[in-house]
């Protein structure tokens, strides 16, 4: 059993070790690529979005009626001879189950896989009473032999090689075992069959608890849950209250997504519906002794939380880990405490407490890959940011976050500091585009990329001289610059202005705008983030413009999707917030969808161009075709492998977890180089900072630019 | 033939094959019985995964445990006529054919037969009423599990069988209903797919004309 990390520095040491585990890296890499393709294939015959929305609505409804559903389930199950319990805490659930074992004179227990039993650490409690407890799911059995916790909710032993398993099995059986996987699986077949036969009590979890009939269902591939619930005379199911649903219809609907999301299967080998205590020849009464123990452990409180109640939609498919670029690098033991992946970071906070969650909750790069595939449509990245914000409220703000907050409250001070920084950095840049000699704070682990220099003249200081003057403009737009482009990459905005003006689009740049506030959110600084958001909304008179354009995908997705959330109920200006958010549009979409620019508008010199799809553009804003069409119009587009996987920037993430950020960057650049392109274009200055810095550090000739620069350079005059 | 939808039958066949089930057809229960006896005759001897004091033991199997000499076919939920036909075919080949007492053979039997209530074409799934412990064991402890499915009982997808599943759970008695989709499988070691970790090594589905 591993412990949750206590400090960021000790956590980073652990992450370092995980990054050096070449077997783990290779396994998870192969898995990530295969999973994506298999998942896509298996979702073709169903309407994914529609099903996810249905699951979300059904689970939300169930959470709101948790107590009634429990009562109904209890009534129905008791009619069918089942004893139903409700435990407020993990310890209470364990006590109930230990008591059932004692009352029935149980000596040996077999278990099928249950994350809920992992949550309560049930085995430890039962072993205290001298019971022999054997896991029977192959993966769970392996990790039990090794005294480890699961590294994935569905594939608990994914971190182990066949050789490690062969060693463990050799020890367990006293016979040297071959490392052939098919043979190893049969070793489990022989060994575990004997345990099923000898057991007095079987413990299972449940994927569904159906109130209308009092049935529980397990969704499995191996068939061990059927053995566990059939052969021993006693069956105890430990079930989270969140598994209660009103009717079979909700369960059948969820079954269309759960196996597809978990393992890219249409359906698992077995789904078992157990409704009541049926015949059991090994029981003295001829009837199964059946108990269902519902676990609360914070769930009923969660159900009442207006924001976090959506956590209860989780069906434990594990998909949020499957697509997480950080999980892919470091594995589940470093990406959760007991529950793994994005949902694990969140559940740790609620089920296992703040102390265990506070460091883990920092390890989300915010790429939104998980949000995009969650079976319950849970906004996982947002909830992780909210937890950071709660942690700061509960624990006090870390120094660097407090400093950032203090500076950002005052736009003028913030912008003056940024301008001052360009003088302060002179000795380290030698006046070039990069900081050649890193300031002390960036030494060591941060050396994987060259950091950009603050521009000599910010965009806001150039604005007066470049503002277009058009007598009869076709459209009128405002620019939201974002800090990176205003102060580091003003040329990207200039390219945009040049292109738009050439197509008779008038551009304004309201000077009172500030940082979008996303970095504050990432560091859990909610109060200042709200202040900054209100300031930005005041700076723009949204009604005046056809669109508010941003060239930063992260700013764009934050302004459009997060502002309405974080300002909800705080400003009393919902209309103004929505008007602002409604006008936000990314540069590529405006140029492609609104202006309708095509190959006819560009001189295509056949430049070989590849693309990195920024997380906040392709997932945050759902923009996929526009930039790719535009690249094809202005150059030769060479698609790259895993174009939509995060580059590792993640704003402040790359400062907290530079080792992970560096690995993501390396992988991204390798895929880019493999295309043979000479230029990489991106829709987000954050990614550019990461990718250009990485290419510079490697001495690669690759040119990394914003898509606006590609288009402005190649437009027909 | 009135209720058979050939498209659904075809879809079921394809999807069941994808998950590793062997799908065959039979015109009658008698033909199905012959198929079961033939399957039992041509398979490798069943391995005894645990002690079974009364079983005559043959040479060690691939997993270095003894094998069963007298083969066993179990078919607890067939009606008397169908069971009689199967028992006759088995007897002719020297196999035991049983319909109860499966707990005596938890070490493993050769073939277990059960009837499917319905099939789900989209995923190649059979729904089996296994309220009876013997039926359940027949689908669990057999090396080859044979399910008999009427072609007319094939439905499109999971949501369309809600009423049937509800009916299983509304008899006023405890119930245990299984959706079975292919043989027992795992990918828990290095994500390599392996068949038969706990349950059947093979799943055969006999599509029966009505």
C-alpha cells in the first residue's frame, strides 16, 4: 500500500523515479495509443455525446434522491431475503462486514474486485480477525501478493511485467513459473479455483444497485465475481451509495458506455444481476446468506454540494486515467491515492481527506482530455482547480500564489512589473529572443527549454501606431491579447491585425484589459481571479463588436467557458458576462468560419507545415477543422502523430512539475520532427513558449509560430 | 419462422464471433444435442483444477494437473425430452450427462449447456436465467460453455431488453440473471488478452430455428 505524497518536493522525487521506469513508460505509451484508436472504433455505432448526457442526467437525479433510493432498495431487497446495511464511514462498513463474518463462523474469504473495498481498506480489517482473504480478480490477486495498491481502477496491475508476475506466482505456488502470459493466467485459474471452493464468504462490489428491484449488478470479464457470489454460502456486497439508481433502464444505458470507455469493449464477458438471496447448496439452510452494505463516507454530503455533486456521476471506468498525459508518464501509483486518475485526485480529497489530497491535486496539467471522454460528463479539470481553491482557503495560500494574487489585483502594477522585467532580464538574454543564461530560479530542472524574453515593446505600446483605420469595415472586432502575446509575443497579434485589416475588418484593443485570470485559477486564487474577470468584462463593451477575438486558446476557453461559472452569483451582471463570453472567438475560427478565407486568399509556397492542437482549442473550444484547413490553404499540411496530446506547458504546471512537462515536450517534438515539416504552427502562445523553447534548447532548426504569422506571411496582397 | 429477423441474426453472429464465441446453427433440439456430444468428444480432456476424490484421473494436462477420464456434460435447464436426447447421445459416447449435483464437480466439467432467454445483436450477448444454482454452475465450471439461443429471441440492443430483464426480477422470488458475451477473459498481465482465467475456455452458441 503506498501513501499519498505529503510535500511537493518528496512527490517530485517519486515522480522522477516513475519517469525512469522504462517498462512502465513503454507499457503506458502503447496503451494510450491503442486505447484511443480502439475506443473510437467501439463508439462508432452509438451516439457518445447523447449517452453521456443521459448518464449525467440520470446520475444527477439519483444523487438528489439518494435517501429515497436507499429506502426503496432496502425494501425490495429485504423482500427477497437480503439484509441491507448503511455505513456512515469506512470504519463502520468494515465493522459490519467483520461482524457478518464472525456471526457466520467464516474462516476464508474470497473477493472480487471492488474499488469501494479498496477505499475502506477492508482486507486489513478482516485480516485483523485472523480471516484469510484472497483477491480473485487476476490483477488484484497479483497486487495482493505484492502488497501493493491498484495502479488503475480497471487494470490494477498494469504497472507490472510478466516477469514480475512470474516471480510472484513462483513464490505463491512454490514452483518456478514460466513467464508466458497464457500460462500465467492458467496458474491463476488453478490456484484460485481451489480458493473459491474452500471459501465460506464471498465479497463483491457492485456497479449498479437498482432500487426498483433491489438488485445489484457486477460488470466483469474474468467471471470471478460469479464464482465469488455463487460458491461460498455467504455473500456480502460493499456498495457506494452513489451506485444507487432508480430503474434498470439507467443501468442498461450506462452499460452502453462503461465497457466502451473502460476497455473499448462493446460489453464485458459477464454482467451479473443478483436480485435476492437465492438457492445455495453450500448453505445450511439451502439459501444464500446475502448482505448488501452501502457506504456513505462523504457521499451524501457530496450529493448536497451544488458543484461537486457531479463527482457522484463517476461509473469507475478509469477512462480519465487512460487519456491523461501525466498518468501515461508516471502511472497510477503516482496519480492518485486509492482512486486513480483525474477522478482519483478529486475523490482523494473527499474520501481520504485534505492531507492526502493537497499535493496530488496539484498534478493536473489542465489539458481537458479527461473531461472530453468522461462517461458521466464530469468537468474534471474544473473540479480539480476548485479543490486547489478550497485547499488554499483551508490551508492558507502558498507564498508564490499569494504574491501572484497581490500583483494581479492591480493591472497597472502587473503590467509595470512585466515591462520592468525586460530591463531586469537584459544581462541574461544578451538582448536576444531567449534568456540565454537562466536566472537562478529557473536553474536545474527547468533547463529543458529556453525561456522567452519579454519583448522590447509590448503590443499595447505598439497599438497606437498599428491600429487600422478603415472607413467602411466589414466587421468590427476587439482583441483580447492575454499577457503572453501582449508582453512576450506582440508580433503574433500584429500578424493578426495585419491579416484582418487586409480583409477590411476593423480591430480595437481596449487598453484596460488584463490577464484572463487562468493562472490564478490554476493556483487556486479564486478571489483575485474574480476581480480580474470583472475588470476584463468592464474593459470590453461587448455589444459594440461582432466578435472578441483571442489568439490564445487558453485565454479563449477560460473567458468563454469559465467566466460564467466563476462570476455566477458574484457580480449581479449575468447578462453582461454572458454577452462577453458569447462574443469570444478564437482567431482561426474567425478567419475560417466568419471571413471564410480559403486557398484563394493565400500564396501557397508549399512550405511543409505541421500542427499542434492546443488542449484549450481542440477540447476547450472544440475547434478542430478551422486551423487545419487554414494550414492547407497557406502551406503543405503534414499531420503529426498524436496532434491533440498536450505539449506539457499547462501554464503554472510546467513550473510545479518541470520533469513531467519536459517529458511531454520531448514526446511532442519527436512526433513533430517525424513529419519532416520545417514549421510548426500553434494557436496558443503558451504552447509556443513551450515548443519553441524546447526546439531552441535542442538546437532544432524547426520554426515554431502562431498560425496568425503563417497566414499573414502568405496572404495575397 | 415468423419472428426471425435475419438481419439481427446476422449481426448477432458477427458480433459474437468478434468476442471469440463460436456460433453454429441447429434445426432442432435433437441436432443441438448431437452437436454438444460431438463437441465433448473432440475436446481435450478436462483438467481437474482441484481435488475430486471420486474422479478417475488421467495424465497431467497442460497446466500440470490431472485430467478427468470420464467426460461430463451438464445440462440442468433442458426439458425432459431435450435432456433425454442429449443423455442418449452422451451415453453412446461413454460420457456422463448430468442435470444436478454440479457442486460435486467444481474441479471442472467438460461441457455445460444452458438455454439463453434472449440474445442482444449489437454486442453478441446472451441473457441466461441462472436463478438455479446448477444452471449457473454449468456456465461457470465447464471448459466449454454451450448456450442455446432461439433465433426469434434476438433483439437489437441493451435498452430494448429492459422489459425482459425486469420480468426476470419481478417473479417474487430471488433471481440471478447473467449477460454472457464471449468466454471468460482477462488482459490483466501486460494488457495481453487471455481466455479462460476463471470460467469457460470456449463459448459456443447454438442458434436454434423456432
